[in-house]
C-alpha cells in the first residue's frame, strides 16, 4: 500500500506520525476550504455574508450578525445565489429550493421545487420559476402577487420588469410583468430561440427560429422596453447562418446584427494541404467563422448589409454612422498573439480608412469621442480623437497599462509607483506617485467588454471624474499591500498596508466600517472589520479553524540580485515542524515570478502538476521559490543565473542541508529544470513536468493547443528570447537543454500527459532519449489519458503526487527500498 507520512493533530491533541492512504489523504484534504469570497454587507453594516469555496463546490454561505455574540447567524448549504434584499432580509436560491429569511428573528419562508429565482429591487418583488414551469411573483413579505403556468423562459431587468415566454402548442407568447400585472407583448408561430436584455436595458433582443424543410432560418426583432413595442424588419434574416449576436452601436437608434456560422475543417480528406502563404492556419483545428452583418437604424427603419470581402469583423464605436473594422487573416507571419490593423468604416459610403496599425487592444470612452489603442510592435499607446479625426502617440518613458477614460477628457494609466494622468486634448502628462518601489493597479474599473477575438479585445472603460478611483498598492520593499482612493488628483488611504492578501472588501465614503476578506500563507480566509478612524481590525471569522498547524509555518521573503544586477525575490518556506537544531532538505520550485504568491494560503491538495507546497512542508522539507527573470542571455542561461543567485542566499542557512537540494518545475518551469540540470552540480535530483527538451524543434512547430506558431513564444512570448532563430542561432543553441544533455549528473524524473497539445510528448521524450543515449539515470512517467496538467480526482493525479514524494524522499532523505525507483537506480546490479 502506498503511503505518505504526515504529522497530524489527532482529536486528542497528541502529535504523532500517521500513515495516510489514498482514501485517508482525500478525506483529510476534503476538510479544507480553499478560500472565502463573494462578500456582501447590508447598508446599515450590521449583517455580512461570505461564500466558502471548496475544490469541488462553492455553495456554502455564512451569514454574520456583527451585533451578536454568536457572530455566525446562519449557514446556508447548497445555495448558489444568496442576496441581501435590505437590512433585514436575505433571499437564497439553490438545490431546487428558495428561502426568504428575516435575519433578526431568523424566521424563514421556504419555497420548494424552484428552478431559478430573480430579484426586482425597485419594486421589491421576488420572481421564482419552478420545475413545473410555473412562474410565481411574491413581495418581500412572501405574499403571492401573481402566478403563471406554462412559462418556458424568463428574463428580468433586476429592477421592476419581468418578461415571460409562454409555450402553448405551436404558439409562443411573450408577456411582461410590470410590477402590478401581466400584459401581452408578442405572439409568434416560430420558436423563440433567445430573449436577452441588451446592455443599456432599453431594448430586448428577440431571436426566432423558423425551421424550414431544408434549413433553419433565424430572424431578429427588438422589444423597446419603454413602451414594449416590437420593432421588426423583414430584411433581417440569417440567410442560412446558424447563430446571431445583436449589439447596440449608438444610443437608442442603431444596432449591428451579426449572423455567424462556423465552416468546419475538412477532417476526413485524403491529404491535408498546408501553404506557407496561408493566412488562416489558426483555423485549421476549429474551422473558420463567417459573418453576415446588417446595420439597422430603427429611427429610419433602414437596413444596410455590410460587405465582408475586405473585413471579416465589425464592431460598434457608439456612432450611428461609423464602425470599427478589421480582418482576422494573419498579417504578421504568426510572430505574436492576435493583433490587427483596424479601420474606421463608413456605413454610408461603404469606404474605410486605416486608423491603427498592429494593435491588440482598444479602449473606448463612453461618450464615443476617444479611442485608445495599444500598438504591439512599438509598445506604445495611441489616442484617436473621433471629433477631430486625429491620431496621437502618447509620449512617455513610463510603462503604462490599463487605461481608464475620465469624463473630463483625461485618461488614467497604471504605471510604476503610481498613476499617469494624460490629457486627451493637449497631450500633457502628469505622474502621481503613490509609493516608491510599488506596483499600482486600478481595482474597481475593469470596464465593459464589447468585443473580443482570441486575445484581441475592445473594451469600454470609463468613469465619472467626480467618483473615486480605487487603487491597490503593493509595496515591493515591504511585501505588503493597501488600498487608496484617487479623486481630483488627491490620493487617500482607505485600507492600511498589510502583509495579508486582501481578496475582497466593502468600503464607502459615508460608512463607518470597512469589511475585508484576507488570507496569508499561514492564515486561512478570514473576515475582518475595521472601524472608521481605528487602525486595529477585528477578526470576525476564520475558515479552516481546525488547521492549527498552519500557524506553525514560517516564511522568509529574501531580496537579492542576480549576476546582472537585477533585483530578485525568493520565498523560503520552513517545514511545518521546524526544529532549529536540525538540518532539512530543500525542494526548489521554479517557474517565473512566484514571489507574488507569497501571501496565498497553503492548503493541501492533489497538485495538478505534482507539486503541492503544503504537502512538502508537512513532510519535513524546506521549499524555496526563486523569481525568474529573463534577459539577452536567453531563457535557460538567465534561469540558471536566477537559481544560482537564490541558492547563494539560502545555502548558508544553518538549518539547510546544501547537499540535499532538489529542483522541480512544470511547463516553462520544466524547461528551466531541464536546462539547469545540464549546467548545475548543486542538485541531488530533478523533477520536470510537461517540459521542453529541444528548443530548435519546438521553435519550428505549430501549437494545436493555442493555434499559434510556436516560434512566437520565443520571439514575443513567454520565453522572451526577443529575436528570430535565424538572426541569432547561437543564442538558441546555448539555451537548448538537449544540446548539453550529456552533462546531467543527477537523476531526472520526467512526467507528461500523452494527450498534451501545449507541450507535445515528443518534447519531454527528446530530453529523455538524450538521457538514455548518454547513460544517465532517468525515469519517465507517461499518462495516456492526461494533458498538460492532470485532471482533478483521478487515479493519475494521486499516482503522480505519491510518486513525486517518493522521489524526493528517496534522493533527499535516503528513504530507500522504493521498488519503482530502485529498478532504475540499481539497474546495474541486475
């Protein structure tokens, strides 16, 4: 029987060494929630609720009464939607039941066999659809106001109106509940395929399906919410296209109808022909999407079909006349993620002019005057003024990201140590420093995604200049973070700096309390309250109260430099039962910048890559995670330097056994592990998962996973080589693990999923074959049904986790007599 040794608290409080089987391990892990979140607080700040998240579900909700000694007022299980209705009422839906709970009295009204539930906040009503397709509407006291049968679908504006779809024989009917009564809106003999509110909530898009003898035909109508009139035009039909998307392109008068169809790839043909001039190689796997666009002005009741011979995609720009247009055909030899030339298309003249070149993101202002675009090749933001039809590149030496367009014709960008304010009219730039050596991110303004294609996206991201912008500030020197507001150029602190990760919070300028959800490496998800004017926070709740051993975990965040003088950090985490009189082995885990996870709660789990930090700490290992940064020397050589610089910081630690170091990584980290194994003599063993073995071969291949040419990962992607192979072959040669495989001097364990299309099997196997050819000690674990990472709760993931612990115990702790390892290590003895 395979086992893992863990130090566990028994219920008696005695600490013993216990053997854990597969079932025992799974039972132990199941007791841990992974996080808490979804924080809600009543307006009077008396009651709060959070959701507890587990590996398999997130349907446990805790409700707290901050005025009661028994702080947990209620626990709701198997409820996926829980909402405060006011300061005293909660509405909960899930597992085919709904509950209306009065919090002060704890009285509850239960509704059975409920399929879905909605809240009408303005009319203070509840809408429930049961499994028998009966729709019932109640007031907040639970009094039934209305019931309708044969309701097949329902949508609400979450304010005061509900639209119902009835199915009666071959007839479908749409009706509206206006808060007092149900009124008919529309009747059709067609099937109603979709009924959706458009983002403005002023219109509802209605899609009908007319199934003809030989095809499915779609038609589109609009329901105007203000008077429930139905707007139709006979010219709007799909023409054989199989799906449709409706977008508002100008306020209340113009819409873009996008009929779509996927042309599937030919899979059973005798030969699959590839052309180097093919601009649609990315479509080889999933097929090519085709569009039929109709531009509909409802005021004029005018339909214009937009030709797709020049452009494949059109996007609204809050203008009745103009659209953004681009073509998805590849223009840049597959050297990067998706970026395009973007044109301004005139629907009246059917002409277009190029505005942006090689851009990967557009950010639109709400009023439609300005668009910002990020030019990929020049790493610059560009401003387009739609009124003046002028283009301007933002001139700054700062690395600026994530712009927000303000109503006073300025834009805010995140930048190093603070915010950069850009005047969209004059081009003036001003930097507001929040804190030196810090990373500043805008917290509360993610924007509305208008359109996306792969990584290419259009977002409307703007805010009122008179509303505060909330900033998260993470200080590098202090390893902590806090929250600030930015308003009219003034920056104020609202949540003091803390070493904890603040995962959620509720704050208001006129409120007396701040509620925060926080965690840290040795602190499970916790709910705190901070009173206004008081820096001390009060703990309200901590999840995983049974996890007393987490308090024993220590961690050092080390600061140092690599040989090039680049500042780095590394996380050194101590064994749970650390004894200052002992020496311990170290597992070094590599990927990229891992120090950003220093405040992540360490709960046990079956690691999808075989790595679980908590399990290693429980089994008596230090874990060291050095940051990796890449420079002109190349990915592998830079990684080696970063690891060596980190090891130089820890090897003199009095409790570290420098002769018992292991190195592990997965994916990019697996490549780093392979390369370092060919260059270093500091490690006693290696584990490399889903790894790259032969850079040259991988560079000249096509990714079935990302639908990209893999050379882009080196030239402009994760590997950061920065130049084509043809321009610096020596650089690629010097960073290729297989070129130096004969130098490996410690046992290597490789693992891979045979169905991995991210890093195909031939990559780890090329390194394995190099080890085999050079008579090196190596084992490869190949899982036929697995991919890049292993699936949860499978025999494979448990097998990998057990085997990796076996590997470390064998080489770093001298726990011999492990047959599957000794078969390779003692092969010469047979």
